[in-house]
């Protein structure tokens, strides 16, 4: 589940960190000057003043010694924390009606202000008042390559200095930032209300498969419902219908009248529609792809002000993720084309007793809960958590169950707020030490069902990480994680233990190693999401190659990309030529190029699981988890080396699959 949407959106409209120095623009007069001087000169414009005024700025504001530098760093850290935190707290309050169910119903002003960014003018203001230049002069920016090489010998303070150097590296006008924020808000609002009324679906012979009150959000709830049906009697018929609905969402042949509307009866197979017993003409639109293009057009405007990172693709992977797209592409293709795919698929085929279908990409039978009755689990979770406050009250117990000392558990839980979401849920991180991390989850009128609980535990994993690397860290500039894949790893780690965290659980100790089924489950999750991520990545490459494309053309191109990846890597295992299922993820609409964080997160999680399995007790487990997630915002490579001793790699999961497969022969 996409739980880090707010932080990604904020990152897209905040001050992005460039990974290249704009050497071409630098005045040769300063070529022999310190790095900070050269970088400041590259961003100086005639509107900022004359060359003489720049020289005076350098003389007046370059630190003379280390004590001055420390004092300046602490002052800048305080200023940035207060600015970022205050803006974020304002954003949270303004978005309450459009994001939370315990707020007033959103009216027109609420939808309008949902696209407002309090920090849109921040960059302009800081360059105008010269604070940005003071920062650059004393804390220059280092490229990703420099961080990964020089950073191996840096102290924590030096890493914090380097992250200070990432703050002011480009000058994007406020008007461009505002347009991008609005495009993200429109896409988020569109996805948050994309509900399918399952009780209104009909088979070709007119049968109703779901109860009237079953309403599922696309795509998260549809996918989670499909997973739950593996343990349900006659569940495959429902799975086939969900599969049909998903395809119609991807190709946009879904009748527009059925989205977030419970008044129409719809047969997904024949795509026929009825209203009050009368056949209706279906209305189609390409809003899904229009929202993507709105963001793309805003990115195109931003590109003009980023000469050394001139596309959103470069900025996303080389700046935000700090992992080049080509490196991730190679990593993903290596796993989904591996022989281990056939090994795990054979196990699934044997468990199901049938040939695999495309939707078996979400096979969930390796998890312990797959053999449990979800209705019984839901009865338990609804009793435990009738509302958001009940879950909040139980957070300290969840933490102590995982091995945290009571004092640490109370401190972490104290800084997490639980709120009922209009959408499927997400985690909203704290931007300063006077702000809480926010766990948003969907809670029905009858209480939190099991799916909601499973998602809530995932979001809780995000929030625990967010509190640890904000409130428990040594430098504000190191708060956070290398990229969102690393918070996803934390969320996956907690979500994997959702049953263990229920009060009646008999599981009290960590196992010394992952079980066979847990290894297979981890691998299959990677196999699924890597294909989805490749579709997202290639779709954006196509968009940049076709900047004038219409929504319909983007729809057709996305389907073609999905088909090509499916036919090459998935059809040999799951069947069905030209399947478009890999295009279903809603993240492609409201969080461009976010999806690669998920498979990378799974890779990181597996390496963390192997490392944490060496802990001898729950207390050791929690202590090591805290150590790792207090490393903060190092580069992805350096963080992993300090966390588990090796860089991100698929080799551990491939070796593990081979090992458990050979042991079971």
C-alpha cells in the first residue's frame, strides 16, 4: 500500500537536491575558488546583484573557522526545521476535510486549497534574502558519487553538513512549484475517491457476489480483497470478476457512472449498465491518464530550471532515490527473469491445484493468515479497534510486543497520531520535533476490519521509523531515511508480523531464520511489484519522448508497455498473452515513479530480516532495529553497509529460495 504519498508529494514541491554541480554555468573567475563559492556563483543572477556585491557576500559570510561553521550549521538547522515543520503543520490542517473522515465534509474552498503549497515561495525568498547563498558558501553540495566514496570516511557531523549542502541547489520559481503542487493534489483527490461498489457488480447470469455494503477502493482494496479470496469458498469466481474490473480500469473502459457511485448495476464482463432496472449507455473518459499528464506538464515546466537534471526521471532516481534508473532496471529484470521464478511458481501451482492465472501474481497463500478465516480475524480487529482512538491507545503494547522497552514504546507512541482516512490510508511523516507522525487508515462504521488492521500495521511501521529518525537522531539534517524504499522496508517488516501483534497471538519469540513460506512470499512479492515498477518507469520514458500526447494516446501506450513486459516475464509463468494487469496500480496516477521504491523496499526488508534474525531475543531485535533506523539520511548504499554490512542486492533472496527449495526436495 502506498503509505508515503504525502512525503513524496512534499518532496516534489520542496527544494529538491541536485546530484550534479552546474559547472557549465560557473564563472571562470571563480574556477580556482572553494567549491561553495563556485556553486554559489553558478546560481547568482544579475537580479541578485553585481559581481562586486557577490564578492562582498563571500567575504562577509564565509566562516573563518570550525567554531563559526558549527554555530552557522546549528542556526540554519533551527531555521529549516521551523520553516519545514510549520509549513507541514499548516498543510495538514488545510487538507483535513479532503483527507480525513472525522473532519467536516469538503466544500469547494477545501478542494481549491488542497493544491496550495505553503513552501512554494520558500526557495525564491531564501535566494532573495541571500540566506541560500550563505548556506551554499559554507556547505557545498556533493554529488552522489562523491557521497558514496568520500562518505565512507565521514563523521556524523560531516554527513549532516553534506545534507545541508543538498538544500539549495536549484532555483525553481514559485509559480512552477504551485502548479506542480496543484497537479499532485488533483491526482491524489481523484484516487482517494475511486471507489468500486462491489455489491452492484453482476455476473453474466445476473448473480450478485458481494454484499450491498462492500465498497472497495482501487487498486489497494481490490488487490487485498483478491488476496483474501484464496482462503474463501468458491473465491475464484470473485477473483475472476475483480480481474475483469481491474482490466477495465487500466484501459478506461470502465463506465464512468460506476466510479464512486452506488446507483448503477454493472456487469464487468459484457460492460453493460443498468439504472433503476433500465439499460443505460456507458460513459467513458480518460481521466486516469489526464491526471498523469497534468503532472507531466508541470514537470516539463520545472525541467527548464534544472539544466543539470533536466527531466523528472533524472531528478526522481538520481536525486530523490539516489539510485540511477538504469541500476534499478537491471536489478529488477535480473530477479524477474531468474530461474527461481519457475521454482516458486511451481510451488504455488501445486498449492492451488490448478494452472496459474494472471491475478495469481498476488498469491497470498504463503502467509500465516492465508489459512485463517478472515471473517473471524475481522470480528477480532473490529472489537479491538472500533475507531482510530482505540488503535492509538494500543500502540505502546504493539511496540512492547516487538521488544521495545516500555519507556521507548511510550515515547514513540506519544509522537504518533492515528486518524481515519478517506482513502486507503498512508503515513504522513513529521517534519520537525514539535510535530507528530500521522497514521491514516480506513476504518468502517463497524470498526477496523482485518484488511484495515493489516494496512494500519504497515502504516505504523512507517510512523515508528519516522519518529525514530526524527526524535531519536543526533542531527536534524540527517532526519529521515535514504529514500522512501527504506521506510517501506520498515513498514513491510511490521506488516509481516501483524498476526504476531494481535493480543491472542501465541508467537512470542523471533525465529532464528525465515521459514520456507516466508522466503517464498518475499520472493513472490518482489516478482510482482518489479514488473509493475518497470511499467511505471517505461511509461515516463514514453511521456518524455511524446510530450504532446493526449490522455487516450497515453492510455494506449501504457497498455502496450504493460503487455510487452507481461509477455516477456510473466506470460510464461502466469499465462494469458497481452495481459495489461501490470498497469493497475494507482500510484502511477498520483505518485509518479514512486513504485520502484516498493521492490527496493522488499529487497532492503529481506536483507534486514536476515540480519535481525541473528538477534537472540525480542529485546535485542528492538535494540538493533532502533540502531539501524537512527542511521538517518545517508545514501542508500552507505546506509545498507552500516545497517547490515552490504549494499542493496537481490543475491540474498535468490540464495534463500535455492536453499529452501533444495531442503524440501
